[in-house]
C-alpha cells in the first residue's frame, strides 16, 4: 500500500476514534448526568453548574466552549504551541454536542435510563462513558481541554504535580455548587440538603471517571516484546521496518542442538499492533518460531518519554 494512502487511512482512523470518544463523552453527560442535576469536575462541571443556576438558559456547551477557548489562548502564550488542531476540533465538537444532544435525545430515554435508575447508577454509567470517551479522545491525539491546561501552567511555574492540581480543582468545583442556586429542568429549586448529596455523587463521579480512564490508558499503552527465529529473518525484518514502521534489532545466536548460528529478531511494539504484526510474520514464514512477552515499560522514540523528578533541594546544592 502506498505511503500516501496509509497516511490518509491513519488520519481517518484517528478522527473516527476522536469522534467516537467525544460521542461517548457527550452521551455520558447529556443522558445520565444532566437529567439528574449531577455535577462533575473540570470545565464541564463548571458549565453544568451555570446551566442549573440559569434554568437552562445558558447551556453547558456555551460555557464549555468559552472557558476552553480562553484557556487555550492562555496556554499558547505560556506553554507554547503544543496544543494541536485536534484539541480545538474536540472542544468545538464537544461544545456543539453538549448543547444539541440535550434537545435531540427524547426525554423518555433519559427518564428510563437515568432518572428511574437513580443517581448512583447514573453516576456509575455516566462516569464510565465519560472516562472511556476521554481515553479514546486522548488515544487519538486529542484532548477535551479544561482544567488540565491550568494544571500544566501551574506545574510550569510552581512545580506542583498536575495530578494533584486537577484533583484539587475538581473537588473545589464540585463543592462550589453548594454556593450557587440550582434548578431542575422543571424549574424547581433544589433544596440545600439535596445539593449536599449531589456533592457526594460528584466526588464518586470523578473517582469512577479517573479509574476508568486509567484502566483504558494502561491497556492502550501496554507494550510487548517479540523474539523471532526464522530462516527468512531478513524478509521479516524488512517487512516490520518498512511496512509496520517498527524498529528491529538483529541478535546473533547459536542453536545449541544443531550448533549452527542463527539470527534472532527482537521487536518492541504496542499490544494493539501485535495481531497485525503476527499476520505479517505468518504470511512470510508460517513456520517461524516466536516468543511474545508483556513488558512493564518501554521508553524512547515511538513509546513513552522518560520523566525525571528533580528534588528542588538537590538542584540548589548543584547550583
């Protein structure tokens, strides 16, 4: 297949995953969370508080889009142009979906799936959808923006962990819903006691979301190591390097039974690409001997980057 066609197919795949992730993210909010007046973390949590406080006059999508665009502009000036076009597209599509889906989805569906099942079940189901949706969006190279931008800015100047910052901001956003009046879709004022319960559900929501997201990202980033022994090792190495764009290392070995020299191919790849690679190898040499093992971490080009934590005291001593 020509390189140009592969590039086009790769982009189609990425944007399809991006759209699917955003669809799940939007459905999680519009089907399960908003009908129950539930609040979550991040910019969407802020936007939901605004919608509940304005009787639905200012829908989630408007606040979500406005705040994210402001954050993106600030990020460009402070962090550089590291936020790609996919993030802008993701923010635009999510904003549009958060508004339109509240109108498009019949109230009967939300009533049956969310309201009648109770808030706890809605938090779990909505949290799963939102978590997987964010994971899919991130795996496609996009981002839903939000408080992670603030966390990166603070981390740059203050050195505070982004994870701690995001968690702290989420808790503050959820708790701040106690200070703002909230109205149901029917226009009834939500009692303060019920808002306290909503805060508890909000904390459960961010726990479910982060857990699902971690599980998804851990699975999608998992890598494997292959050792391949074949008389057609040169053809297999060329196919992996040229067609699958993965590095191959040739190791010199010796078969102890035959006492003859052998060439062993060592390949590191993402677990999601393993099936394709096995098909390639089988098509070249059906009798190839393979060993596949899971590795706990792969760092370097094409995989994760090494992140070192510096102790501020040690840095001062070195200075």
